[in-house]
């Protein structure tokens, strides 16, 4: 099939960018969206134009590297699907596809579709861990964890840190990401001792990085490749209040 | 070059504990003064960086990803082994040790494997304490499942995302240290050279992938935890950016490369669908528990699978291996599939796949039970292929998955370069000629959490290390070389994309140094690789500049290294005139077509030493002795 | 001591976006409580002038109580507006360059218009106070006859339209707000989530229908 792409091209962090039109010919419906971009890039190189830069690695929807706005939707039109897992069979011959990078003050564009998401690392660094230095762990089965809690913690821990939640949120909020990490750790007995300070520190870090606030639009949940639930955001708010009132 | 494995003396059960006691310690107040350069922040790297920083060392940690959390380790699905014996099914450290040595087809170092089995237990404790949400039972206690190559249930897992959860645990520990200032993290920074001063590894030269700046970093020791090189084949289950550059540059600075030809090929992957294919996707081999593998008996049978009556199907694994059937080990299953397809009986558009059929299991257990067990895998398959495996049999084909080869290390994980340590998949590891499922994660974490912090401290305590600065001529020279190389790539201005050359190399390697190797094919590959390499150096087209993100430029550097490594792999495969584990030499098989080891000649690690441009590498052999697990012939009949 | 630390921690709500959102939810909840009560009170117009005038007189009979309630309301509205403004600014700044193309896949109209319906309701309240409480904008205001004020007020058709439109804006604000305030306060459990959503919808419908019924009834001549 043949597609028309409009892709955001931006030379580097300081340059101004613009949408540029490309033709994508000979697109096979079994290709993934990123493979489609590969093919477009090969053609561009042939023509002597610089290929489109985009982050990617695992191409299995787990590393969280990939991510772009595809026709105005983070990771494209399929629910619970990262861009690398989106296949071209969900598009039609002749479609026009707009591709833009994540847009957020906290995620500056550094080239084309590549953004800097290190703000997420700093949020985790501010408290998204359990302080257990190597060697100090007790025997694994000495603390039982109710299966429900463990399963729910896993639901939250499934976050791949792709940033789609921020990109899709009309407020540019990182609440879903932050709440997922807080919930994962707080649901486990091992996470209890640091429960209060964790949420206070992580919320502060989130604000420091200039993310917006959550007004419960639920765009994040809808685009999240791991379908992380907004209920975790409520849980984060509860944890915050609890820590404050304690 | 001398290969001294430095295995401590004493009974195998006590070697490590004894060694720990014998090792020297660094005075706590001096630790801050030592800078350790950690390249890689996957499971092996992040765990070590965090642990070393907790001890008080000053750690500089590098990765080419935008965040440590994205390392390839994230993709591991199945699980991690540990000899906890929570099932009471007869597991023990000794049994895990035994299974691993046997699974590796007697090409690993016994003492290392024993230590790995020993430490496996601590890994689970550590990870649980970090908050890794391993699967649990209703009792609240940890669940286990069984995995290929073992008769006990010792695999811990977190849904189908075990690698992700373990990596996040290590990553969180690492971020804690970064936040506290003990670790300085350099993401999007690629190590391009190792710097050796007065015979010791003292630093690296790296390129900042955003600004393009080439920068030097000095330290007291260098650790490479840079993962495997399966991507030399272009198509593999590895993440797209996984590469051999770090270990290859270290090799060229004098680190011996061990068993480069040992590559594991996984039987249950989703087949290639076209030339644009960028990578292959693995599906858990647990599928083989209920799926039956078959192809039509008739060559070129064009009927759809459901139209082919059972008598006209060849359930070739069940036919050839009546006792193990569809559950034969990875290498056996992979080879059988390739043989069938080479015979022209493969299915699918390109004839490069075999059926994995659940019809019988669905009939027997019901679709719901199958959905419960494999729902997410079926969904993944359908997402990629657009075929519904509940109705049409899956199509599978083997794909490159893991490299057992890597830089040679002694018992302390130090390479043949003093002060250069190598951990995780990057070293030649404890898996011999074949790795058992769920043991790579175990090895990476054992190395990072529990071995390196001891052995590296010992090295620092014993070694007199003068202050070095990045102004040292060795750094300057290396920086210059790298800049020249980068400019060279940009200056070739040829016609071909780097990917197209990589694809060509991958195909050649897959055909001749893949599942099945023979002398003729390897010779052919060895004659063709230099041609591809020449084509690469003269005819690639890398656009853009070197002072901003340039992914094609990054790729060019990596493929240049793959083009050299491929040759070493073929050389190694040619030299090893035996079949062992996943190295299958056609000339060396039993009358009924099974791998035939040659313990007389090849009970050794093959460690290759770089001898300079245009000179053949020098082979050194580390003899392997099996005192505890006597070598036997594998049989799955 | 305890009181001291509690009040200090309440002040700390101001330190973060999550805390501010709690302020928003608490002040919003006061608003919700008020409109529900106000609507129920107002429905007494259907019972005739004596009832509602007596009710109005009753409310005003205790100035201390009246002013306490008014103070709470005023403070709540002011806080609500300040926080709304601050958070909206933070969110706006979080995306300096917007998308060329953006499609909603999770949010609804109500959630996306909160920033417009809120101020609109705010303006309405000012108008409304000048209309029914001070009488400044009322052509025939009689301080003692609420019944008369309401009926004669709504007999001017465009005044009724203003009210009806304002009530529709309020309905959007409530539809989202009365649900999301629970999330902001962390009152959330998979067992009750649906219930909270249903409750918020019921409150919205009841409040708005209750309010709107008055101008409509006046316009249609059911009460005069
Ligand atoms: C699909 C799949 C499934 C798997 N499932 C399992 C499983 O179920 N159980 C199991 O035990 N094993 C499994 N494995 C194997 C296992 O995942 C890997 O062997 C293991 O994760 C390797 O970890 P590592 O830390 O050594 O390397 P990696 O995780 O690959 O990390 C390498 C790190 O080095 C960095 N790096 C590399 N080169 C450079 C450079 N030049 N400069 C700077 N940084 C560099 C990278 O950025 C990265 O941080 C699986 C593998 C695959 C492909
Ligand atoms: C006076 C002018 C008002 C302004 C400027 C205003 C503005 C806002 C804004 C911007 C929000 C946040 C948007 C969101 O959470 O999605 C909000 C939330 C809310 N508002 Fe208002 N509003 C006003 C009046 C009212 C009134 C009169 C009520 C009650 C009837 C009310 C009840 C609420 C509630 C319950 C919330 C939800 C709080 C939360 O989610 O935590 N608001 N308002
Ligand atoms: C059709 C709808 C409404 C009618 C008929 C109505 C009627 C009235 C009347 C008659 C008064 C004066 C009472 C008195 O002075 O004795 C009043 C006061 C008031 N109303 Fe309304 N109202 C309506 C909707 C609203 C709404 C939607 C809000 C808020 C969002 C609101 C907020 C107020 C406030 C704050 C006062 C002042 C209370 C005080 O004196 O302390 N009203 N209303
Ligand atoms: S919460 Fe979902 S969308 Fe946000 S970073 Fe995690 S996986 Fe991506
Ligand atoms: S889209 Fe944004 S407003 Fe909240 S619910 Fe999600 S973070
Ligand atoms: S490339 Fe890893 S999630 Fe898409």
C-alpha cells in the first residue's frame, strides 16, 4: 500500500522543527509501524536525505524506548499497543499519517521524534525504590505477600516508562507513571517502611520536573501500552494525604 | 598470553566461601577514592553499579540507552532459576549445578557453575526485598514453574515479564545511588575504546550520542556488562541496538575472546515475514508443553493446515524422539526444524516455518484452559501475524537468541587484561556450549550483586594504582583514532545503507555459522566476509553530521565490529571439530544424527587473542576438568 | 501539639500539585454540598410564597450562623479559584509547544471543558448575587419577598436563558467534578468506583434538573 506521512523533523534540541511530507510506497500490511519507518528511511538514504530519527530497541513493546504521536494519538490507534507493536494492517491504502514527537516541557525534543525522558529517571531516583542494600535481604519467603496485593503490584509495575501518558495528557501530567511506581512499591509489605516519604518525595520530584497536574482526563490510561489504570493515581493521592496527615 | 582461571583450591562446595575470606578488603575510608567505570546498565551492570556504590566506591556508569531501564535484559520473559527447593521436589544447589554443567554439554568451568548455583538463592532474597513482584500462591509464598532442561520446578517468574521486573529492581537500586551522588550516570553514551595504561585497564573513551563529543573517562578498574552479540546475525530476538562493540574493542586491546561460535538458537520464534523484517520475536518455549509440532508429509503441500488429515502429517519430533517428543532441548528442536525446511517441507509463504498446533490440546483441555495458560502468547502471536492460533496452527521457526561466547574471564571475572572485568552475557559465562532457560538472568545478577563486589574489591586492595588523568597520551591517541573513524564513515559517501550490508552478513552467517555448520560452509563464509567488509568500508552511505544524534552513524560503527567478529566466529566454529551443545558440526554426529562431542580434543575453552590487523588471531585453550559431573553423551530418544 | 502539627501539614497541601488538587476537591465538595442544599431549598417555590419566604426568613434569622456559612462559602470559592488558576497555569506551561494534531481517546467533553465551565459558573454567581441577593440587577427587587423576586426575575425571558445556560455549564462542571473529587481525595476502590460514578451523575442530574425546573416553570406560567 501507499501512504503519505507528515513527520516532525527537527535537526537538534535548539533548532526549529517542522512537519515534512514523505511518501511511503510498497508498505506491506505485516510490517510494524517502525518497520514502515525503516523502509521510509532506507529510501531517504538512497535519495541522500537524512533518515528520520526515532528511539526504539526491543520492538516487542517492553523496553519503552519507542513512542510517537501517530495521527494525534500516543502510540497510535490501537489500544494497549506500543508503536513498535502497531502493525500496518490497521491502516488503509492512501491513508495520511501524521507523526509527531512526545510534547512536554519535561521531555525536550532532541532530534526529530527523539525526546529526552530522563525526568522519569529522576522521579524514580527521588524515592521510587526500596532501600535494601545488596546482602541485607531476609530469606525470600519469610514475608508472605497476599496474592491479590502481589498481582495488583505487578499490574502497576508493568509500566514500561515510555512516557505516552505524559504525551497524551492534556495537562502534560506524569501522574500515571509516578502513581504506578508508588503503587507498585506501596502495595508490597517490603515497601511499607518508606511508604510516607516515598510518595512525598516522588510527588515533589514530579512537580520539580515541571509536569502538569492531573484533572482525571483519563487519556493516559487509554493510550498506555500496558493499560495501567488511573485508579493508581487515586491511590497515589490517597497515599499523599495519608503521609501528610500522619 | 596466559589463561589462568584462578580457581581456588578445595572442595567445590567451599571454594567460593574460602575465596571470599581470602580476598583482601578495601578500607572503608579509601573506597570513595576509587573510581570504577561500569559500562552497561542491564541486569549485570545495574546490579553491580548499585552494589559497588553501596559499598562506597565512586562509580561512573555508561549506557547507550536513554535510560538504564531500557537495557535488553528488560525483554526476558520466562523466569529466573534458583535452587530454593521450595517445591520439595528434590532440588538443591548441587542439582542446579549438575543440570547447568550437563545442559552446557560439558564446556563450562565447574567451579564457576557451582558458585552460580550457590548464589542463585541469594538473588531471589535480594530481588524480593527490592520489591520484585514475583508470582505468588494463595498462601502468599513464592510460586515456581518448570523450565526446559530440568525435572524440578525452580523457576521464579513475574508474569511474562521477569526480566523487566528484575531489571527494574536493579534500576531502582541504581537510581537511588545516582540520586545520592555515588553513581554518576552517563546515558546515551557509547563506549568506543578501552584505555590501558601500564598494562592495566584504566579508562574508556566514549562518544556522547547526543552531542557527538568524544570524551575520556579514567578510573581504577573497568567493568564491561555490555550484553550479548546475537545481533551479528542481523535478525535475532535481541533488542535492535544490542551490539558487540564494547567487547570487540576490548578484544582488540588484548582481552581474549572465548568460544565466539557458541550461539543459542531458540526454536519457538515467530517466522520472518519479509525483507523489511527488523527483528524476531520469541515466544516462550512453554508453548511446547501443549503444542504439537508438525509439517505435511508431502513436499510442497499447498493445502491449508486444517485441511491436511492427520495421517498425512509428520509429527517429526514425536517420531524421532519418542520419549521427549516435542519437549526435546532447544538445540535439538531448532535443528530438526531447519532440517525439515531445508528438505523443502517447511510451511508458510517462504517455506521457512513449521506448525505448532494446539488443536489437540484445545480438544482435550478446552479453549479456556489453553487461554488461561497461554493467552498472552496467543495474543502476541495474533498481533504480529494476524492469525488466530486458536483456529489455525501457529507457525514457528528458530531464531538466534543468546550468545554463550564472550570475553574470557577467570574465576574473579577478570579478563586477560588486568583490571578489566566482564560480567553478564558479555563474558563467556557459565553456560558452556548451551544455556538452560532461565539461567542468564541468574548469571547476570550473581555476577553483579554477589561476585563482582568481592572480586573487584580484592583487585583494588591488592593493586597499586597510580593516579591517571584523561590527559594521558593513551587517552588522547584513542580519542584521535575514534574521531578519524567517525569521520571516515561520514566520508565514504557510497551507495549502500549500513542495514543492507548487515543483512547480507547476517544471512551468510545464518547459512553457514548458524544451526548447523560444516567445514565447507565455514570456509566459504570466511572467504566472503572480507568481501562484505570491503564493500562496507568503501560503499556505505552515512548521512548527517557527527555533532548531533545520528543513528546511522552509530549503526555503522557497530556493524563494522560485527563484520570482524563474524570472521572470528567462523574461525572458531571451523577449529572446533566436534559437535557440542548448540555448536553442531555436520561432520561430527552419531549415526542417528545426534551431536557427537570429542572430549579428547575439545574439552576446552577456546580463547582467541587478537594479533593485529591482517594477522590471524592466536588460539589459546583453557583445559576443562570435570571432577564432579562426569561427561556423558546427551540422549533424548 | 497535635493540632499544631495537623494544621501545619494541612498548610503543606499548598506545596505540591497533588496537595493543591486536594484543596480543589475539598472546596469543590463544599460547593457541591451547597448547590444540593440550595436546590432543595429553592424547590419550595413550588409550594407557594409563604413556604419559601418563611424559609428565607429562617435562614436569615441567625446572622452569626448565616455569616459563618457565607464565610465558609466565600473562602471556599476563593481558594477554589486560586488553585484552579494555579494548577491550570502549571499545566499550560508543561506543554509549551502543542500538537499539530491531537485526538481525544479517553477524556470526555466535561473533563476537557472544566476550565471554561468553572469560570462561567463563577461569573454566573456574581451575576446571581447581584440579581437575587443584593437586587442590584433586579428590576423589581423586594428584600422580604424572595418568591416575588424569583418569579418576576425569571419572567424576563433572557434572564431565564442566562440561568438555564449557566445551569448547563454547572452540569458539565459537576458531572466531572463530583466524580473526580473522589479521585483527588484518593477515595477509590474497585468495588465502589462504579458507584461513585453513578452517584456523581445522579447528583448532577438532580441538581441541574431541580434548578432549571424553576425558570422553566416560571416561563411556562406554571407558577406566577
Ligand atoms: C527475548 C529474550 C528472552 C529472554 N528470556 C530469558 C529468560 O526468560 N530467562 C533468562 O534467564 N534469560 C533470558 N534471556 C537472556 C537474558 O535476557 C540476557 O542474557 C541478559 O538479560 C543479559 O543481561 P546483561 O546485563 O548481560 O546485558 P544487557 O541487558 O544486554 O545490557 C547491556 C547494557 O550494556 C550497555 N552497552 C552495551 N554496549 C555498550 C557500549 N558500547 N557503551 C555503553 N553501553 C553499552 C547497554 O546500554 C545496556 O545497558 C532472554 C533473552 C532474550 C533475547
Ligand atoms: C467559581 C468559579 C469556579 C471555577 C473557576 C472553577 C474551576 C474549576 C477547575 C479549573 C477545576 C479543575 C478541573 C478538573 O479537576 O477537572 C474545578 C474542579 C471542581 N470544581 Fe470548580 N470551579 C468553579 C466553581 C465551582 C462550583 C460552584 C462548584 C460546585 C458546585 C465546583 C465544583 C468543583 C468540583 C467538585 C471540582 C472537582 C475537584 C477535583 O477533581 O478534585 N466548582 N473547578
Ligand atoms: C435556578 C436556579 C437558582 C435559583 C432560583 C436561585 C435562587 C436564589 C435566591 C432567591 C437567592 C437569594 C436568597 C436570599 O437572599 O434569601 C439565592 C442566593 C444564592 N444563590 Fe442561588 N439560585 C439558583 C442557582 C444557584 C446556583 C447554581 C448557585 C451556585 C453555583 C447559587 C448560589 C447562590 C448563592 C452563593 C447565594 C447567596 C447565598 C447567601 O445569601 O449567602 N444559586 N439564590
Ligand atoms: S504508565 Fe503507561 S504510558 Fe505511562 S510511562 Fe508507564 S507504560 Fe508508558
Ligand atoms: S490524562 Fe492526565 S489528567 Fe490525569 S488521568 Fe491521565 S494524568
Ligand atoms: S521498541 Fe521497545 S517498547 Fe517499542
